[in-house]
C-alpha cells in the first residue's frame, strides 16, 4: 500500500451541522412558501375587492395552489420540530414558541371576526401549527416507519370517518365534517396533520445524511436569497404583517381605479357562462365580455342591459357588439 506523501494536505474535515441545528435551506424553503402565499393572498384580495374578475376562492386551480402552499408550510413545520429537538426538547424554548403561535392564531381569529364576520378564521394555518406542534411531540421519537404509517392514516381518515356529531360547529376543526364551512382559511387537524408527520419522517430520514455536507453549512450569498431566508426565519411576523399591507395598498389603489360593481361582476359572469364552449377558452370569454360591457357603456345601453329592458332593436345591437368583440380588431 502506498504511503501518502509527507507534505500532502490532510483531507478536509466536513463542516458539522450548524450550531443550534439550523439549516438555512429550511429557511429558504419556508421563505419560498411565503412568496407563494403572497401571490395567492394578493390575488385573493384583488378578487375580494372586485379588481379582477376571477373568483379566486372558487377557482379550482387557485384552490389547488392554496392547498399546496399550506401543505408545504406544514411539512416544513415537521422538519423544524425535528431540527429543534435533535439534542432533546428545550421545554422553555418550545413553550415560548408555542405561546407566540397560539397568540398569533388568536389575533387572526379576533381580527377577522371584526373585519369579515361571515368568513372569520376560526381554525386556520396558525391554529393548526399550534396544535400540531403539541400532537407531533410523541412522533419525534417513534420509529420512522410508524411515523410514515401515521401520516398515511391521517391523510386517509377523512374519507372513512363520518358521523352527524362531527358536523357540529364545535367539532368541524377535526376535519371530518361534510357540512359546508364558511371561513376565509380552514386547515383542520385531518388530513393536514399528515403533512406535519411527513415533514418529521423526511427530516429524520434525511438530516442524519446531511451532517458534514455542504448543504448543512450552506449560507445565502445573493441579496434575493438573503431576503427570502430572512423571511423564512421570521415567518410568523411576516405572516401577520403581509395581509394588512396588501389590503392597505389595494384600498389605496381602489381610490384610483374603482372596482367592478356587483352588478357588473354578475353580468360578466353570466356573459362568460354563455360564451363558454369548445372553441372559446376562458381567457377569450373574459376578454369578449369585458369588450362587450365597454361597448354597451359607449352606446348608452349599459343600464338597460342591467335592468333587462332592452328593446328588440337594442338587443340586436348588443348581440352585434358581442360578435364584433369575438371577432377582434
């Protein structure tokens, strides 16, 4: 066996996991989830104020986007719990963080109750994070296989558990209710706790393999990634502040560009339903209906169209306007 040269440099010692168990890739992931949440909430606010025609709350693609965002946050919650307890549970730190999240959740409930009583948030993402942080504690030490099985069970339970008692207002937060629920944000225990357990399982499988790797010691260098990581590290503060900022900006914007009236939104929605067909995409229908409304206003037929008092001749003119919009310039 060949002896190493006397002046050869020793193999570099791999960097250990950062002090305190913090891996900034986790902050980056949480920050990216925050950016996605900004996009959804800003679009939701624009829709809520009538500044865009799409009803974000009921649009399937946007609803799926919202679920993906919530799921990614909760997976990161599971990962963070594993990181925070690698050297044992620091009870004081855990209780302090739990109290902060619970207080923030209560603030969201109180604030939305007064701001939008019909849709106030009684069990949203922060409520889930607070409860899941406690429910997850036993799973931090159970065998990983059991954690994976528990995650699968959490995802599956809502499809099999049913009872009239679970449709009551005081039990809907469990996630087994089949009754319609009116709230701006709803993240019940099941199936969403499965995401937290998934994060715990992933962290316990992956983190031991990160020790001593470049990923463990990665630090953001460009200013965009630094900002994203900062947001991920202070996600609770960012979460609480971003919506008041968005709503304030939108309210300012509505002073410049007034939102669509409820009547105009209803007219455009009905127009789009009539326009929809194999040859007309949703985008084309939106453009055609907006063009038709502009034409009706220009021809002084708008109020008559809203009140359905158009004469036969005026109805013909409206049809021609719509056909001209469909043909384009």
